[in-house]
C-alpha cells in the first residue's frame, strides 16, 4: 500500500517552477512595457515550454487590454457621432502599438504552445483562442497603422506595421483563418513593405516580401519589376553581373515576361555578349513573331549596327503591333532615312525618303509636342532630301522642327 502511494506521488504534476512562481508574482500590476522587459529577462529561467507559452500569453492579455480600451472608444465614438454627442479622444498610436504587441506575442506564445508537454504530447492551451481574437481586429489595425505612419512620413514605422501584417499571415497560429477579407489589399501591402525594405538596404527581406506580392495577380507585374530591381542592385563586379544574368535567365524561363527579357537582353549587351543578346531576341521572336519589345530591340540593334535595311523590317513590324507609339514611328523613319543616305540609285533614294516622311509625319501626329520622341530635325532632313531646300513643305518642316 505504501509503495503504491509513493508511485502516485512521483507521477503527480509538479506544478510551477520556483522561477515561474516568482515571475507571476512580479508580473502583477505591471504595465505592458515593464511586463515585456520582465518576460524577456525571465523566460530563460523557466522550466519548460508551457511556462514560456503562458508568460507570452500574459503579454498578449496585457496588449489586448490596451488595444481594446482604444477600440472601445472608437466604437463609442461612432455611436456618439450618430447621436450628435461629443466624441472622446482616441490614441491611435497606442492602439496600433498594442495591436502589434498582441500579435507578436501571440505568435511567440504559439511557438512554445505547440511544443510537447511533460508527457511528450502536443496539447496547445492558447492557440485556438489567440487565433480567433488576434486575426481580425488587431491584425487589420496594422494596415491602418501603416497608412497613418506613411501619412506622417514615418517610413520606418509604416514598414514595421505592414511587414508584421504580411509575415503574420504565414504564422502557423493563423493557418485555419479565413484569408478572403484581406485578399483585396494583401498583395499591395506586401509590395509597399518590400519597397521600404529595399530602401532600407534590407535586400533579403525586400526579396521575400516582393515574392509574396507576386502571388497577387493585381500586383504581379509591379512586384516582379521590383524584384528585378532588387536583384540588379549594387552590381560591383563582372562576376556579380554574370550571376545576375544567370538569375534573369532562370526568372525568364519561369515567368516569360517582356520585363525580364529586356533586362536580360540589356545585361548581355552590358557584358559585351552581343551574340547571346541576339540569340535571346531571335528565340523570343521565333515563339512570338509579334512580340513588340523583341521587335523594337532587334530593329534598334540593327540600326545601331548600321544595318538600316534589316532594321526597317523589324521596326515596321513593331509599329504595326503598336501603331500609337511615336518613338517607334520616329525610329522607323530614321531607319528609312539612313538607308536612303546609303543608296546610290536616285529613284530608290527618293522612294525611301518618301517612306521616312510617312513615319515621321505619324510621329508628329502622335506626339506633336515631342514629349516622347524628338522627330523634329530628322523629319526636316527627310523633307529636305525629298522635296528640296526651298519647297514650302520643307520650310514648314523646318519651322515644325524649331517649335
């Protein structure tokens, strides 16, 4: 009988450790800031994961109390406004910071809450309740807090709140939560957080956030361009640029966008790899003969290489794809003019200038103020060679070039 009593006593739950008992006693009556310091200084002394989870949950409770005090005033003010009564002051900064603290401590609490207990079982005590009370109001407050911080030109605080909003989405604590309400703005918040991280030179975090934003179809293109900019930032050596080119190749194989293709093309040119650049354009056009960017780049590269006749073929096709593009109209006219200059046959030369004028006139029609393309002098030169120096058409073209 005595032996059985000893066994029962040995297997009974031991209760709180002395360190945790002392912590709870010291915790009573503290405000959030002091309590947070106490937890950070004490948590390493606790006996197990359950005590650590409980300590962080106590911080959640304090932070939520602070958040709810301000949130309640907001609700009361909405009613007061409807009834024409005086509204109470709301401390939005305090409410936002409390929401942030509640969320961060809730995630930290869950880390320990999901660890096996003294019996080797995972039996979380706080997960369900914390997920329910932290997911919506406190977490969504971070979106508003970031906007308020941005309006106050406090970019560091805007990044802090928006980054916390985005990263908390991946926390295991919230794996069962409904993400539909945040869908309309989640990607945009991620992209802005990525921009701020990039501006802070935190490249790893900026890339991570940009990739989150890319999952939103509405933000995909802008987020992808941001990712490309981040990857291409601060290239100091040829080895860096070669590595960047390889990364662009991988990205282009995955995404097949013109933005990546053009960056890869220009990177090849910057490395002096003209053959690789041309192979890239040829492969793109083989797959899509109407790809505007590839047609334009191919035409311009040939024009630069003094191969005007070949350049015309690609530039004309590019203009057919985008007949509202004044820049391409100007370059097509320029290609015809260059070809004409290199032609000995007088009749053919005149016909080429006639074609050049057609494209220059189109550029003038599309961009009369030359905001996008400077067609002025080249157009006048084409008129000069086609109509002659003293023709009224030439004089008008000369006047147009100076306006």
